[in-house]
C-alpha cells in the first residue's frame, strides 16, 4: 500500500507562513477529509502533499521517499490532484479532457496506445460519462463537469487522489452525486482519497479519517465519532453548536446555534407548537412525535 506522510511540514505562500510544523500520516485506502475555517491552511496543505508547494522545512514522503526526489511524471503516476474550480479550454470535449490523464505515461518513445484508450474508456464508464464523451465540457451541468474532471484523474491511474473542495458551487443533489462517486472509487478500487470539504456534516458522513486544521496545525485527527464534539466545532470554527447523530448515517451532525432567538410560536410539527425545552434531546423530540422542527 502506498503511504503518504507529512513530517514536521512547514509551507508558505507569497512569503506568508501558512502550515507550521505539521505531521500527518494519510491512512492508505481510506477517505481522509480535511476541515477547518477559511484561511486555516487546508488547501495549502493539499498543495504541499501534491508537490505544488515546496516546503520551507520538513517534508512530504511518498512510500518512504521524499516527494521532491522523483520526476514530475513518476510522482504523477502515483498521486493525482484535482484543484478547486479547474479551468479547461473552450470547446474541449469530455473524452479529450479525460485523455489528458494519460500524459504521465507518454514520452517520445511511447505515444498513445490501445492500453491508453482502454483506461480512458474505463474512466468514462466508472463516472457514467460514456454517453457524454463527445460533448464539450461547457455544455454540461456542474455535476457532470466535476465527474469529467474526476474521470481525468482516474485515467491518470493513481492510487492516491487529492481533491480540493470537489463540491464547491454544486447544488445539494450534485454534491451527493460527486461524493457518492468518490465513495464508490474508494470502496470498489481501494483508492486513497484525500479531500477538502467545507460542509462538516458531509465530511463526517463520508470520512474514514477526519483532520481538523486550525491556524496551520492539526488540531485533532481521528474518526468523526472520535473527534467531533461541540467543543471542537467551537474551537476550530468559532461556532457554538449541538452535535446529534445523523439519522441516516449515524455519524456526527452539527446543529449550529447561531444568534437567532428561538420562538416557540413559530416552530411547529405541523400541528402543535414545539416547546423550547424539547430542543435539548432528539430522544425527547421523538417521544413527542415531532416530525419536523425548523429553527
């Protein structure tokens, strides 16, 4: 199994220190999700793991070797990165984009081959894009475009896939579509997935391993059930909340408290007002047979 490790890693962007003395081992063949407030260093860390930023100190190690030691193509055969909001040339078709994933395997001695065509076809099939393969990217929906970019990463045929906010700008249905696809790739092919997500509830539902970043350092890491508490959310996101089990997945679910004052006359189950003292416990809500509560 291919292991990706950051050891005493420090990264800077435009002269500003962002990541400081961070150590992290990415679990192989699992889904790891990085969470944290805006500007905490999640995307910077992902770029460091992908060799797009050179460490100011410490290092990143891929299978025990410095990620800086190998050639760009050799690293690209082991690790792929899907950046946030990638841009493609106008008129580029889905198939042409996915085919670019084969670049690390080609040089002057070995050009496009039958094997390359087979890998591209498999990537299109895995992402359910065969019927759209000749369509220009700019004619697709947001979810379809994101699947096309993921298909390109799959054609790269790496064991590790890094994704920076893959659900950004997508509606809820397309967010779930993309996350379900990544989950299947992990479960069916054993790919190691590392991604940045802003939605803590989605992160908890899909992550095997959750890493909370604060001020460029790992604040907490572990399974969502192990680390996600109201105290962690307040410390990392500066947000007061209550944590309940997700009724679908059983994973932690964050209910923000916010500043809006609860008005019992406005909150109902469709028939009767919901008393404020019932908000403290889901079991109490169920006991009262409350079907819906809107805060």
